C-alpha cells in the first residue's frame, strides 16, 4: 500500500517557512543554490517563461537548484500550452455545434483544463501560489527596485 499524507517538503522550503523541522535534518543532498539551465528541447515562448521564472525564483534563498531544470521546464511548457488554449477559445468560443445542431463544449475546453491542472501543480511545487507563499518567511525588500512580484513571462 502506498504512502499516505502530504509529500515531505525540501529542507530549503521548510527553512523559508521558519519550520523547526529544518533544524532537525541536514540539507537535501547539499545541492547548491543556482539558476538551472533550460533543457535543449525547451524553445520559444516556453523558454521565455522558463527564464523569467528561474530568474525570479532564484531570489528565494535556497529554493532553486540546477536539478530543478526539468520540473521548471515542464511548468513553463504547461503555462504556454494553457495560454495557447485560452487564445484558441477566445477566438473560437467555448462551445461548438454538432452535426445534428446541438451545442457542446469545445474540445479545447477539456485540454485547457488539463494544462491548468499541470500549471497549478507546478506553481505549488515552486511556491508560486498565494497559499504556498503565505508560510514563507521572507525578508522585506530593502528598496523599491527589488519589490517585484514573481511573474509568468511577458505580458503577465
């Protein structure tokens, strides 16, 4: 039978949250804090999202490492896919007519929902949702230039 309950959090995330559990264990594999390099398969808009996210996530001490490249790339691809499907629906509408004249949901509605589910899961893993950020104990920026929100790429 599989393990129940929430997945254990990385020590760096526990430390950011101010959890006492971070003191009870060593660093996770002692992986250095660094901006990951995008995988070669990631191109275009997804690469731009990857670069924006990695630059912003790097500002959270100890959160991002080189080993996060694939997870961040998958999140970036899901964000772009969600945006593309949203654009398709804005042009084609959320319903389509069947051969017998009935209305049904556009097939892209379901594909977009799946992309959004992947986005939400990725956002949670990297602390990109308000609910996941609320527990992080980050120091306030010392100057106005550093007070930018974590973005999702151009136009977000």
